[in-house]
């Protein structure tokens, strides 16, 4: 039934309002999930060559500088090898970003409470991003494990280990538990990393967009690239430790034990090995991710209204 307020304006019953709000939340969350999935896959394809170089520098499988790693990889394995190991994370990217953007959307809406329309505060985005990083770490562990073992394979042609072969080797050596190898290291990287990532993006987006004009593509790209640069720069040592643990599948080296090894004076420099390609990668990849996310989200909301 319709009721009348004190000014004679009709409004629907509170039950209808609640149902309408639920539908709006569901639509918004689904749009965030869809937009984030497409954006994540685009970013992954752009960043895969940088990621391969980073992993090979971290594990020192090719001696020399960044240019030497690029030269040897291209000459011995071909240009396609720069996307080696990309299939598992690409297939996983849809599920992963469903978690990232879905959890971020729901958790941030919970934090904003009764006023979900106001802009994200950096602390809200930081906490929501941390929650998304924790939930996503379960999926990242599996895809990163397969990707790392594919990227460390220097064989070419028919001798190259395909992702399904890597998965079979993991299962034979450790069983199903093998696919969770390094989860704690992934979580310790992704909870603060994804939190900083979202928090920094929405802070910079707010700083770059102070008037009522629509935010430009350039601002979206800059905010996303800077957020990726900052988050990766801060958590990079955690990524080195994670990669070391996951690359040594046959050794049951603990997380703290691995940190103690790297914190020894003669090994501290290893915590930053491969940082340069990682930072080069972070700017275009994360700029593309948020550029694609923002615009697919805007178009989707427009057609759903």
C-alpha cells in the first residue's frame, strides 16, 4: 500500500523499498564482478612479459641483467615464450576478479553503511581491499604456483612443460595439498597489497577529480598506474619470499624460515631482485585495469538503468 508523508508526497511501503535496495545492490555487485573480470584479463595479457622477466630474475635462472634475460628468452625460446604460463592465470582471472571486485563492492558498501552514495574514503577502500585480497589469495595460490613453474622452464618447442603437465607433477609429488603450497605467503602479500592498491586508487581518483566534470580516461589510467606502482613497491619483498617458497615445491621451508634467510646481511639485496621489471609492469597493467573497469562499469550501469 501507498502511504503519504507530511507534505502529501506518496512513497512506497518500506518492504518495497528494501526489496528495491536489494535488487540495486545485486545489480551493482554483478556489474563490478563483470567489469573487474574483463579488466583483470586485459591487464594480465599486457603484464605477462614483465612478469616472466621478474620471476626469472628473482630465481636467477638466467644470469645477467634485464636486457640479457629479454635477449636470451627471445632468441632461444621465441617471442611467444613471454606469455609462457599465462593460460592458468588467465582462466583463473575471471574467478579471481569475481572475488576481488565482488568482495570489495560488498565490503565497502557495508563500511559506508547508510550512505553508500558518498565517495570512498581511503581507509574504507583499504579495509575492503584487504578483505578482497584475503579471499582472493586462495585462488591466487593455485594459479601462481602453476605459472611460476611454467615460467622457470627453459625448454623450448615440444620439450616445453605445458600447464597441465605442471599440474600433474604437482599432484604426483604432493597430492591435492600441493596446490595450496605457499598460501600463507600469498595471503601475507595480498592482504596489505590489494588493500593499498584499492585505497591508493580511490584516494588519487578523488584528488584528480575535484570538480563536477566526468573523470577523464587519462585520470583513470594515472590513478590506476600509480596505485599499482605504490602497492607493488611496498610489498615487493613479500612477493620475492612467496615466489621462492612456491618455486621450491619439494622443500618444506617455512615462511618465517625463508624470511630469516633473506634478512641475512649477505642476502638482503635478493629481496629487491627483479623489482625494476615489476614496477615497469605495474604502471601500464594497473592503468589498463582501472581504465577498462571504470568504463565497462559505467556502460553496464547505463544500460541497466
